[in-house]
C-alpha cells in the first residue's frame, strides 16, 4: 500500500510540473530574448532543469503548492544568467567555468581566432593572407603553452612590463623570451636572425 501511495505521489509532482512546463518555457524565452538562437535554446534548457530541480526540492519539503511557473522561471533564469550550473559544482577559480567567466568578466576566445585577427591585413592579396595564417598557425603549434600565451600578448602590442606582470616574471625575462620567439620564427621560416 505504501509503495502505491509513493508512486501516486511521485507521478503527481511530475504531472504538476509538466502542466506548468509550457508557461515556464514561455517565461524563460522572454528572459533570454536578447540571446542569439543557439544560446537562447541552451539557456532555456538549463533553465528548465533548474526549475525542475527547484520544484523537486519543494515537493520533497512538502511545499510544492507555493511554486508557480513564474517564480520557478524567474529564479531559474537568475541562476542561468549568473552561470550557476544545474548539475555539478561551481568553480569560481576555473577560467573555463561559465560561473567564473561571468563572475570575473573572463572571455575565452575560440582557438585560432586571434591568429585571424593578428594576420588580417586588407591590403595583402588573399593568397598571402591565407599563407600567413597557415604559417603562423603551424609555427604557433610548435610552442609550449606558456610561450603561446606570451607570444599572443606580445603580438597584440602589450608592453614588456605588462606581459611580465601578467605572467609573473621580470621584464628582462620577457625580453629574453621575445628574442627566443623571434629566433624560433626565423628558424621556422628558414631565415637567419641578425646578430
């Protein structure tokens, strides 16, 4: 008898949530209306999961009657906008964590995009632009992770002292690394570096 009541109780909260789901989705669509289509769909899915988990917690506390589609959608949209994951832990120190990116204003560029920005020159012929992108990308792949970051910062015009401060080394060491990068590029191109 107890098992039958538990099954009914479980199906009741599920049915109640499914009944509210269209309204929750509508509210989430409005909350994320400024996002592009793909990001909006991802945010809405995450919001629905947040709403479901919140409703389940309220049901377990015998407080499901206080939940409305509007309140569930509002709170879940806040969680999604703050980068709070529906499943797993939040890591505010991991740069690839969406929670940390939102909280600390970190923006991660897709790999290789910076090469396109760096090599882009409207005056150069298209074949030369393509060759330059391929050469820089191939050379860049030969560098260590740290050297890649330093090369990228130097390429974008950060000063030696700015790069040194960012990477926790002295300005003199960055100057040495700049020279090493220059020699590495020349060796990759098959050229001799002037003394």
